[in-house]
């Protein structure tokens, strides 16, 4: 019985390391409050729970009505990400700033923490556990191994690809997760700054970033390499927009202080 190539384990490991190192670097650089990581978990977990609560009873209805590659389905995904993930990121940041007196130095860490929970934990650690479990089970000659093999061969045949194709898949997957890190940082940073500076304009700049998920239904039509390139470019541009939108406050500490006191 063919086993999956353990090289697939590299992708979640790489992303877990990247997310962890980014948080560690920023902690030693800025000494942000560790409660930021907890607040980001609340924002992320509630948002994902709400997305599941909406999608479980409605996804088949929406897909059947609009089609699997349609503007309607794209809007369905984009609206959920914008209102649940970005909306809750702002509300939780506002609560944290108002009640726990978090500081300007916590803004970047808030965005990085959102990226950490999405990529290092939800899609990193859990994927790593699954891959190790698949590999371990398929090492055995048991009925369970045959069942797992049949299921994977039907639902995820790419896991049995040769090493050359596996490396390509890992590279594309790493780009995908890197895009997610960038976009979560951008909207998390903007939401925190919007709450901290009492500048809702920054929140409204962040809100459309959720519509990056509008592109999801068109991934196969575009081709995965082109799709991932587009998403990565938009994610990188989002970081630049976030940085530019807050430039006046970063370059003028007195103005920032006056705004937070007003």
C-alpha cells in the first residue's frame, strides 16, 4: 500500500516556524503586552465559529443557486470574511484598548497574532497532526490503513504525488499561507490602530480587505499558480496600504497622543 510522502510535513512546519518567529521577533523588539495574543484568539475564534455557523446550513444552497465559480459565491465568501473576521477584529481591539489600556506598541502584534491563530494553529498544527497521523496509519497493514488510503486516494490524491510534484505543492501552499499572514497582519493592524486612535476611517480601509476571499471560487479557472500570485500581490499591497494609511500617526507621535486623549 502506497504511503504519503513525509515531505508534505514540511509545509505546516515552515509556516508554524514563520508565524512563531515573527511574533517572537516583535516581542523582543517592542515588548508588546502578551494579552494581545489572547484578545486576537477571541476575535479569531468567534469569527471562525460564526463563519461555520453561517456556512454549514447555507453553503450548498448558495453554491447550487449561483454556481461553484460565480460572482454570487465570491460575494458570499467575501462578505463573511469582511464582517466576521475584520468586524470582530475591530470590536475586540476596541474592547481591549478601552478596558485593558493596551498601547500603540501592541498594534503590530495584534495583526501578527491573528495571522498566528489562522496559519500556525488552525491550518498549521492541525494539518501537521493530520499528516503525521496519515503517515503513521499507512505504515501499518491493517483494515484502518486500507480505509484511510481509500479515503485519501479519493479526496486528496495529491498526497500520493511523487516528490517533484510534492515540492511544487509545498511551494504553492507556502505562498498561500504567506499571503494569509500578510493580509491578516494588514487588517489586524488597521483595526487595532482604528480602535487605539479612535479613527474609524482606518477600519473602513481594512474592511474591503476581507473581499480577498471573493477570489476563492475562481482558483481552478485561473490556475493555482496564477491564483496564488494574484492573492499574494493583493496581500502585499494591503500591507503597504495599511502602513501608508497610518504613516502620519507613526511619524507624528504628538498627534497620535492628542488623538488618543480626545
